[in-house]
C-alpha cells in the first residue's frame, strides 16, 4: 500500500456568478460550466465563505458561494460536469438572496481522485471570458504562496489536464 497525494483546490480566477465586480463595475458572467472539483471554506476578516472549483478548458475557475449555490452544489459529486446559471434574486426576511439553477450531466464525468497539487491550465491567467474578482467577498490575504511554485506546478499539470480534457472530448 502506497501513499497517494491528495488534490488541492486552487484557482487563479475567481468570480461571483450573476454579480458585479465591485472594483471594475463590470458584471460577472451569468453562468459557468465545467467539471466540479469540490469546494472549500475560505476564512477572512469578514467570516467564512465557500469557494467552489470548476475545471474548465481555460483552467480552474473559483466560484464564490452563496446560500442557495452552496446548498445546491453540496448535492453534486466531484468530477461531474455542472452548469451554474444565475436566476436573479428573491426577497427573504434578511434581504435579497441570489438564486441559481445548477444542472449536472451525470454521463459526463472525470476522475478527480488522483489529481496532483493544482489543476490550473497553462496560460496568461487573464481568465479569458472571466474577470479576476478582486472583490470576491474575501480578502486575498489567505493566498500566501510562492509564485514560482505555483508556476512550476501549473506547467507540470498543464499537459495532464489537457490530456484529460482531450480524452473526455474524444468519448463524447
């Protein structure tokens, strides 16, 4: 019996689906689609928040959770293809609540159990159609890492991630 490295959940681009970037004033995308990798709690001065991770063709995408989104994604198995779509807001006794439609494609899955330290794809980290949040409802103080180590891990994983996505698209 040997040791197996556990995957970490990392993303360089984070968005808040259906919301507006407070720094740029630009709206975030209304939807996102990718393989659901899992979620983790992020602690900051403002309290705990959940960050959900999707593996997309452009790399890993972090999606900031809300009450509705957290509850719905808790039902998704890691590795399944998901599509998250903002459906607006609804009034609650505590104010407006963001609502989402979460769809899963149970026939379209990838094995995420043996993945290494990061799943970021190689690239310019601009996020393509996604904007880096900057206002992710969290402070970036919790991202204390060595940039060289991140770049090295990204380069080492880029080929494996692309191979996995290519393998998945050939089966479709």
